[in-house]
C-alpha cells in the first residue's frame, strides 16, 4: 500500500526513548506524547549527569539560575526588585587589585606631570575633551526623527505583532523618555548621583549612577545592564586589537627598515608589491578566504564558548582561534605602515647628522638603530591614540563574517535601534580608549624623541 493509516483509540504504540549515556533519574518506561513530541512522563527536567562535563562556573551559574528568579527578556516587572548580587571573594580581590593598579598609574602620571608641564597640559585637556565628546555622542544619537520607542512600535507593526502599550509605557517610565534632553543627559552621565540619596537617607544612591561612576546603564532593547551585556566582549575586543597592533609592528618595522636600507633592490620591489596587494584586499574577503582554508570560525570552540570562567584550556583555545582576526585586521594596516616606515627612514638617512656620523666612523648598525630608526618610529607611536577605536569600528564587518563576540556588531545593532544607553556608552568607552591612547603615545614620544622633551618645557 502507498499509504498506511493507523487509529489508536486508547493508547499509542510503545516507542523507545533514547537518552544520553551517563544520565540518571531516567524512568524505565516512557510514553511518547504526540502533543509536544516529547516523552510525556519521562520528566526530562529531572535528568542529571552522574559525572557532569560542564565547567565549575557553568555549574554554578546553573545552580544560581535555578535558585534565583530571573525575569524573561524584555520584562520590566522584576527590575529594581532584586537585591544586590552577592559578590564572591575573587570579585572582591579583583576589585582591590584593579584599584591598586589604577592608583599606581595615577601616581606615575602625576609624577610625570610634575616633571614635565607638557604632560600636565595634556592631562588638563583630557577633561573638556571627554565632556565635549559625551555631548556630541548623546545629541547625535538623538538627532534622527523619533526615538527608540517609535522605532520599536514601527518594527512590531511591520512584523504583524501586537503592540503591548503597557510594556511601551513601562519603557517610557523606566528610561525617562518624557524628560527634557538635558535631564536625560545628566542621568546618563550620572550627574544626579552627586546630589541623590536612597530610602535609608544615605547619600549617593546607586539608582542614579551613570558613566562617571562606571555604570553604563541598561539596554533599552533587552533591559539588561550594559555592563552585563558587554561582559567579556570588551576584553576580547581589546585582546584582538592588541594582537593586531603587535602583529602590525612586528611585521611592518623590520620590512620597512629593510626596504629603506636596500632601496630599489629586488626585495624592495617585491615587498612593495606585496604591500600594495595587502592594502587593496578587502578585510571581509580575506576573512572568508582564511576561514575557508583553515576551517576556523569564532574565537572559541563549542566546549568553551558557553564557559563563563577563564582557565588555561580556554586561553589556549582562544590562542588557536584569535590569529585569524588578528591577521585579517592587521594586513591592511601593516601594508600602510611599511610604506610609512620606509619613507620616514629614507628621509632620516639623507639628513646631515647621518653623514657626519658616518664620516666619524660610527658603525652602520649602531648608527641606523640609535638615531634614524628611533626618529622614524614617531608615526607608529603617535598613531596609538586612534588605533583602538579604528580597529573596533572598522572590524565590525569582519566580526560579523567571523562570528566574533566583540563590541563592533553589538554597537552597530544598538545604533540602528537608537538604543541610547548601549550605543552611547560603548561609543564613550571607545572615545575614552582613544583619549588615553593619545596620552600614552605622548608619554612614549616624550621618552623616544629628545626634541619633544626639550620643547615641552622639562627642567
């Protein structure tokens, strides 16, 4: 027969239920229910592994999720009702170490600023610079017509979903959409924290914390804290950017030196050609090629992607995957830096002090690395400030192609949805990295180039 139909008036025919080896609390007989296509009396939620393979952090998160009530995504009913999260000893020690390092850095900067007025001026300029950047970021995100709620309602209507006006009103109240723009800016920055107090009469209420207190607010899309959503993304973005910088310098500096010293040689032409090819290849195309050749995608294997804590096997797994985004993001910058290093070094080698040193019998290697190479490195050092934000913003497409858990795709989605707290806070973090990177480049230039020390007003 082409078709066979069976009708069971009382009970379905017995069907085997296959479970994974190592499960415990599995019943001997299980009924196959056709309603949800699952074993109806098997109690799947009560299964457990005798020897679980999850990491300790994942097991701890599972226990915490079972014990604590968690609001569904987009729900505002439990926001503000939960108490403070219980901090572990490791988190407390981590905060202490972080503040210790921050104190050491501040002391070093103050000592350098007292020694060099040039650095003191740079530190004073940072404050109004960040203030102006915050104003520009906030008001530019607000410039498009409408706001997050308008875009949310339009998206729901276009998809045919019913608009829950009660939830929309909760969002409007939660994020103070009815307040003037300057009040919302002050709340985002955490200005009200300095004059606020909680129900117990204590000053500095945590409810009014903002960017100045290290709190990036809540995402309007998920109503989760931005600090929690970003999580390891900032760390992974920083590691990829740092690896890209190291790769760029490690390749560009020696090749640029060789091309300048051996000008118009065969290798100079070959390296110049390769450099131009590297500048012309789109980053996303190179990402697709390397991904197809190596078969590697993402930053972690499946067994480590969901592991919340860091351990040595996870670090090793990261090193096995991170080389692809480092190469993809570094190839274009490396090709450009080779040309910059070659041109600067050729300019330095033609100056009179090099001719004088050669006439006095200074060894070529010592002469090359002590003066011309040292001065030719200035563009590398001065470009540190804009390097990290440039890598993050320019690597968003690469991150989407390689499925990288970085801040680029997250920030792009937040900008499309006009999620002020998510997009604005992440842009401010990138701007902060750029400003501090500029300060670091100024410090390195001060140490590298004596001309800046003398012109900077050192004593």
